[in-house]
C-alpha cells in the first residue's frame, strides 16, 4: 500500500470521502481548503484523509475513510499514523480530530493512535445535519473533540 498526496487536477475519491461525511458540500469545502492524501493498492484508491489547517500551527484530520470491504485490516490506523507524521513534518504543533458520540470504533482508533479527548460540542449533529444519525444503537448528537501535541 502506498500513501501519497492527491495530485493537482487528479479526481478526488468522492465515494470514499462521503463515507466519512455525507455532505458533498462540506467535503468539497474541505478539499478546497485542505490537502488530500490517498492510500492506493495496485493503483486503486482504497483510503483517504484530508489535513485542514484551522489555527496557526494546528491542523485538523478530517474525512478519514477506508473502502468498506477493507475495514478492520489496520489500514485506518496506518492512515491516522501517516496523518500525524505528515502534520509533524509540516511543522504543526497540534493535530485535532472530531467524531460523533456514537462512533465507538473511531473513538477507539483515535485514542489508540495517541489522541486525547479535549471537549464535547453538544448537539453539533442535531444542529448541522438534517437527518437523524444512529450508529451502534446510539443517536449521534454530540461531536467529541480530540487532540494530540506533535
Ligand atoms: N472497540 C475497540 N477497538 C475498536 C473498535 C471497537 N468497537 N472498533 C475498532 N477498533 C480498533 C481496532 O481494533 C483497531 O485497533 P488495533 O489495531 O489495536 O486492533 C483500530 O480501532 C482501527 O482498526 P483499523 O482496521 O485500522 O480501521 P479501519 O481500516 O477499519 O478504518 C475507519 C477505520 C474509521 C477509517 C473506517 O471504519 C471507515 O472508513 N469508516 C467510515 C468513515 C468514517 O467513519 N470516518 C471517520 C469519521 S470521524
């Protein structure tokens, strides 16, 4: 597997990006403002993440996703670790990530990769998404914010 930056003019893998965020508009905005990285196996894009500069020396890891048929094989963890390394190499001091209160697997993954919970944006998903979201039998209401010093 190779992880590389999406080339200028290269088509972004929307099928993957929309797995992490159902809003096409939000994904397009992230692509404009951030840097997109992809994981490839034999020339096929199977993973993606975007690094989005937010504040001075701080970057947010958004839209991380792995092709559904390849979940649970350690690729997500490799992508998170690659994002941390890339952010550090670019001179950032902090990397942040946010996920839903119902995203149990993602919360496990991010903490295994060194992120600590720093806050909760109460009712974020109620305010910003038109449809109710349920995962793991839990309503997704709040955004759990996590961060890591680099
Ligand atoms: N409890 C405990 N640990 C869990 C868990 C759970 N319920 N679910 C996952 N994990 C752990 C795994 O055990 C693994 O840790 P390990 O290597 O120590 O065993 C780690 O989390 C991640 O596993 P990995 O195989 O690397 O993840 P993945 O390749 O399936 O990718 C996502 C993870 C989130 C990128 C993938 O599920 C995905 O694309 N989801 C849809 C998009 C999405 O939700 N993006 C995130 C938006 S915030």
